[in-house]
C-alpha cells in the first residue's frame, strides 16, 4: 500500500520506523491517559499508528505482561 492507505508510515505494512515512532510517542507519555497527548482532531494519523501498533498480538501480549513496566 501507499503512504496514507493504512495506519502505518508506509500504509498497511509495518516497518521499523513505525515501531521507532511509537516508542518515541510512548516514551514522551503521549500514548497514555486515553491518548490525551495526541488529540484526534490534530493527530489522527499518529493516533491510528499508536492504535495499530498496540493492537498487534506481540505488542498487546507484552504490554499486558509482568515484563512491561509502562
């Protein structure tokens, strides 16, 4: 897919860049508290990326495990 056709930077295919961007947003506490740091009217694509990354089985499983320290 082309950029803009999916939740990731390159569309519907996740890449390392998506995970790096997610990590940055997470580390800056923009993904917590119901995404208050990323207002949907200002950052719809970043919110879509965060939602898509967190919906991945491996990420979701890790974030709900004891290993995840928030």
